[in-house]
C-alpha cells in the first residue's frame, strides 16, 4: 500500500481543509443551545478567577458547572476578546476548531493502526457523521470531551505500541491527553479500563511466552516510566478544572455527583412514548445509535470491531498492535455496555456519548483499509470500485447534512426513515437551535410589513423553549415572557412539549417538511397554555 500512502494523505489533508473552509463559512448559522449562555458565564468566571489571583472564586460554586472542566469555555471567552465576532459566534467558531482537532486525531489514529487508507476512511467517516459534525459547533460539553477522549486514546495507542519502554515524547503526549480529558469531565476515567485491558493482554501473552516474573518486571517498568504522565495530566486538569485540585477528594465528589441523577426527572419522547429519563430502557443507546449513525459508518464500524476482536486472538498479529486494537475497540463499545448495565438517566438523544463516535470511526476506517488491501489482488479495478461505492454511501449522510443545515445533529439515517419518521417518535431539536432562524425571520417579517410595537414598549413574545437563546436571537426590540396574557407573539419549538396553537402563523422554520420552530401572532385573542408539560 506504499503507493497509496502519499495520495491518501494528500486527500486527507484536502478533506480537513475543506471541512475547515465550510466551518468558517457557516459557523454563524448555528444557534444557541439550552446550556450555551450559562457556559459562557462559566468561562468568564474562570478567567476572573485567574485574573484575580484566585480571589474571585465565584467559578468554584457556579451552578453545577464547577463539577465540569472549563477549558473550552475559557478558550472561547479569551478568543471573544480578540476576534471580530460576538461571544456566541466566537463560541461556534472555537467549537468548529476543536472539532477539527478531533478529526485530525481520528485520522492519525486510524492511519497508525491500519495504514493511510484506513486513516483516510476514518477521517471521512467522522467528518460526514452528522451527529459529530453538528454537535461540534454548538455543544460546549460533550463535543470538546469527545475530542479530548480521542486525543487521549491516540496517546494511549502510542504508549502501548512502545511498551515496555515509552519515549519521553509519548509520556508527555499521554500526560496532555489525560489532562484535557479529565479536565473536561471526570467520565474520562473510563479510559483507565481500556488502557488496563491492553496492558493486561500484553502481560498475559508475555508471561505465557516468557514466564510471569520477567513479564511482571516489564509491566512495572512500563508503569514506572508512565508515572510522569499522571503528574503532567494532573497539572493540566487543574488548569482547566481548578475546582478539581482544591481538595484531593473533589474528583471523587464529582464522580459521586454524576453517578446519581441530579435533577428532577422529566419525560422525553422515545419510540413514540413519553418516558421518564431515569427509566429509559437498556436498549436506548444502541437503538438510537443504530438510527442516527450513517449506514456506512455502522456497517464498517461493526465490521472493524469484529475484526479487531478476531485479531486480538491471533498470535501472528504483533502483541502491541493487538493491545492497541483492544483498547480502541473497548473505547468505542465499553461505555455503551456499561450504560446498559448500570442504567443511568438517559436523555437528549446520545449527546452524552458522542465520545464513542470517533473511535468507532477508527474501527470503520480499519475495516475499510483491510478490505482495500484484500481487493488489491484482483487488480486496480477492484479498489477503484470500492472507492466509488464508499463515496456513494458517504453521499447519503452528506446530503442529510446539507438539507438539514444547521441542524445536522438532529439527523436520523435513511434506513430509519429520517427526520420525518423521527418527528413523532424521538427528540429532534432538543437544544432549541432553531430559535436563531425563527428570531431572524420574525424581525425581517415585522420590518417588511412594516409593523411597530405599541407606543412606549417593546414587542412582548412568549417562549416555549429556552428563553435566553430566544432573547439573544430576537434582540433588544423584544421582551420575552412566560405570561401569555400580555404577549404579542408566541415563539415555539417544534417539539412534543410545545402546543400547536390555533392562531395566525407568522414564521415556520422547517426541514424535510418538519417544524423545528414557529412563531404565532397571538394579539387580541385567548391563547391556551403553550406547554403541554415541562420541557427537559
């Protein structure tokens, strides 16, 4: 495959450049999520903490965000001070930049494990995954964590490849990965499981071939040489998540906090029924991933996982490579299995588990690289046919991403029936991004009529959905409220908890014939309560 290496790498670089260009051209299209405003405040408070020499400690008790790292929020707050965009546009742009780092890490990890074709395929699979692409613009929690976890996994594979004598740069790399992963969310602890699994595989095979004592000696040496990575990681974690190092037990308290559902339970739409989020079925995650991931990613990713498990059992595969394949496979699958067994509260689709998507893309890339290698024996036409088939399959999620823009994260794959099937069965725009387009459209509509508010006051608009994103989308000429008795308009998300009104419809934001948001004129008439039940 050496001849394919330069071409595959050049194509991969072109893909990254293309994604970056599209992101720069479109980042302003993405609205605010439910959590965006609060996270922006957290970023400012963290900067104030450092600027004041730790005298301003509001960040260390701010709502529940001090249980999370704030690296992304700080980076966005700093960037907003120098870039010529407003704060939330800057957050969209920084999110795209972080997502691009995740694409690079996925490419390089796939390439390391499966060669240039595998790396390119992994990159393309992730770049055209609407779930990952859509979240990287507007998700301040889960998307940066997913990127941190794939960087950490990339570093772990480097270390396993160099077992039992990891180099200094690899140790530093692992330390950085530990720091940004744990500095994002304590859930990064799951990485310990698949790292230890890889180490134990090496120990078992090494002891079988060379006796237990020398095998244990090599394992101890590896652990000893990797200890500086833990120190580097702890320092970086403290920088990104200062609350975590105020007390040695604070990470334990964070683990305990997230181990129990910390909010009043609500119901969400799943398989056409309203189910309390702590009572979602064990099949929730695998079922939703089967509906939301592109078909080509599902096929190749599962094939890659199966192939990796087979390779782990084969003595003719180098031991270090087997350990790395085991770690990557567990990174993609183990968190889902744990969730199925422990049954935590599950809500907002699969956004909390986006971090399994990049390693799953790596497995898909490895499967594609293996298939390309096998087809070479049939001449140049067979790999070319594979490339054409791959491109044709990739066209399906790409077309979804174009048609649903900027709501890529709401995509359901073609086999499931798409968003038209999902509208009455699952959550679509659960983070309320469509309020940006609805607010812009309402302002343009009122200017075109033209229509002015009554003298002495602003337009008053009742909201069914996240109020702060609506306020920012509407601008200073509007006052948002939940008091329908004095509202002029009603802005609604197109979701199950927002009632359909019998009132003049001014604005409708649709994709694939499905309402994502709508605005009604409710002046002068009785209006029922907008909420059918409290939103999540």
